[in-house]
């Protein structure tokens, strides 16, 4: 039972354009959502998070949007840079599962110069 | 460097051998987590500690797996009688542990295990 899904295995964008990565979840108990970036042979690096009491959170070039009714979140990267090329994971946790993050399968982002 | 550290970074072992991994969390963090990641998948939760207490274990954590955090600082994850299916990246993460469930977890570089 995949409770967090990233349906796009890969995404390719031009440098300077917007990258939009999507994530869907099924568990209505999730109330905290995070995005991580992962380079090969490294652990995931935290990017940005959002609580279910908000619908948007912004940090520099990164913005996360949450649509609770659709159980959908997205990560926008503007402008995209070649150094953003990595695997992006969304993750979720809920108040009934203290500490346990449930991850999606990941989306490989490639930003072309 | 004050991030999460894991040792060893790589481990190759033969089926049936025991292996032990170590994780050192960020110094002021009370919560410590273990995850496993296989190729093409996201990390999967294994277990977590609040200080020295192991508070939750996934059903993925079979009897051959044991994790400890004896003094509430570093943690070890031991796999006994390794199987080829245990080959994966084992990730450790930590968080402050002073708030509710909405805490950001910071990950270490992982230990890549290959069972031959």
C-alpha cells in the first residue's frame, strides 16, 4: 500500500525555467509534509516542509504548495539550476505515527544548461 | 562537521554473516531513526528512538535485526545471518525530539550493504 506516491519517475527542464514536482498521498492522518533532495551515494538532504495548517511555504527558490482536499502537494523550483539535478523525495508524517516518515518513490530531476 | 555520521559507508559481506552499523546523530538531537532504501524506492522506516527508548518498530524489522541506543547518543543496527535481500542503503536520521511529530529529520550519508 503506497501511501505517498510520486507518479513521475523523471522530469527534464531547461536552466532558468520552472521545475514542478508532484506528490499525492492517501492517508488523511498525514499532517506534515517534507521534500528532500538526494544525490547519488549521499543521504537525503532536507529542502522544505509544510504543515497541514498552511497551503503554501516558500524558501528562496523553493515553494511547496499543499492541497488538502485533493491530497496533493507540489514543489516548485524557480529558476531551475543545473545543480538542482538530483532525485527528489516527498515524505509525510502524522500525529498517529510520531517520527515515522513515509516516502514517495522519488522523481529524478535533470536541469539542462 | 556537526551533521549525522554513519560508519562504515560501505560493507560487503557473505550471506550468513553478521554485520553492525553505527550512527552518530547531531549532538543535541534526542530522536534517532533508521531507514532502509532499495534501488528505485524511497527510504522505508525501520525503527526510531527517543533518547534510549525504542518507541516504534516496523514489521520490516525482522527478528534478525536489532537496534540499540544504549546511552541515548549513538545507535547501532545489527543484522544477523544476513541474506541477499538485506542488500540496501541503511540510512540514519535524527531530530530534536522536543516537539510533536512535526519535526524535521536530518539524514546521514548512509551505509551501503552488499550481501554476496
